[in-house]
């Protein structure tokens, strides 16, 4: 139940009632820490969601109020809990070959570069915000459909996410029957294996193409070399406009000449250094089509 009026004098305004009331001050402190750590913006309309997810954490770690929880988060001993809070408040919604037009576009680009790559040319792709792995594995399967010998070539996919738990799931590369339903049968038959419990595992030929890393997009990027394609889809929707522009600009700095940036269906890049190259696909302005 959400209160829209101020509480009695001396009390802070309560946004969400319950056995662990969430006040406006608590919410603002949590939102500020989340923004500081990850660039994610929390609006007050998300108060009920914040409560439902974090109240479980409070009970789990034995904290009696959101005020005390905020004090913990702000302390040196709360650094680990800040990471746990981030994991609790972020949503990982993904599936194989989500927004299939991106993979059709990527396949066309790869077909144009296949001869060069097969002759020893370098190819690098980044899945930024890889979640549980469906995106980078979709990229790898698309790549293998064009260049089956990619594992033996100078080809690598970086898959990164801020959440270490989903990175671990992605690295394992094991999925249920329902999760892989969007993978074409011919790709599934060639590049995946059945497990004893009826699930599906990515083959070593697929997994060896991908390096999974925990990475905060708002932090330092240790990669020294550029990328031919960057996928960052449905991540920037959680950022405010200045943070989005900063992220797009940093991606531009990491794209090789002729590289492409793939973003989510509700996202747009407004920077003049980028120009549209299809539905939610961008290239650096002035670079070759």
C-alpha cells in the first residue's frame, strides 16, 4: 500500500507500507547508491518493486529496517551488500535470437568479411550486458553458420555483464528445451549437445569463441583493442540521457572502422557521430557502409 500524503510531524514520508516500511529518504539513498555504482536510474514509481526485492534481502541478512540497511550500504563493510543489492534490483530478460533482424544484419556483415577472416583477418564482437548468455551464444551460432571453422581463426566474442551470477550461468552454457526453442534446428543439431538430464549444452566449438567477464559499463574498460560489432541491447533504457550519451560515445571509441553498434528496440542513439544503418543498428558517421 502506497501513501501519497506526509506522515505526522517528526516522521518521514512512507512510500511503501509493510513490516519494513520504505520511506522516501530510504528510497532516495538506495537510488543514489545504485546510480553511483551502475548508472541505473530509479524513479519513485519503482518504489513497490524496490520494496518487494529488497525486503527479502533485509530479512535474509537480519536487518530490521531500511534505514539500517541504508547505513550498511553506505559503510565500508557494506560493499558486498551493495553488489547484492544491484543483483536484486536488475532484471535479466533475454532469449536466443531476440530481435532477429539484428542477427540477419550481422550475418550479412559476416558474409562480406568471411574471406578476409578465413585468410587470417581479425574479428572481435562484444556482447555488453550478456545476461545469462543467450545473446553471445546467438552471435556465436550466427558466426559459425557463416564461418564454421571460426574456432581455429583469430575470432573472439567478449560477453560481459555487471552481475557475476548471470555470467556464471552464461559460462556454463546449459539451457532447457523451452529456452532453446528459437535456435534453428540445424544449428542446434550441429553446435549443441544433449545432457543426461534432458537439457542442452553448447559445444566446446561454440564456447571456445566466447570470453565471459564481469564488467561494469560505468567503470574502467580494460580492453585495448577495438570491436567490429558491439551489441548493447535493452541496457541503456535503465540510464538517464546523459549516461546514455556517455555510453554511446564510449562505444564509438571502441568500434573499429566499419564497425556496427546494435541496440534495443526502444533505444535510440542521438549523437552526431553515429548514423542509422538499419533498424536499431548504427555505424560511425562518415565510415564505409
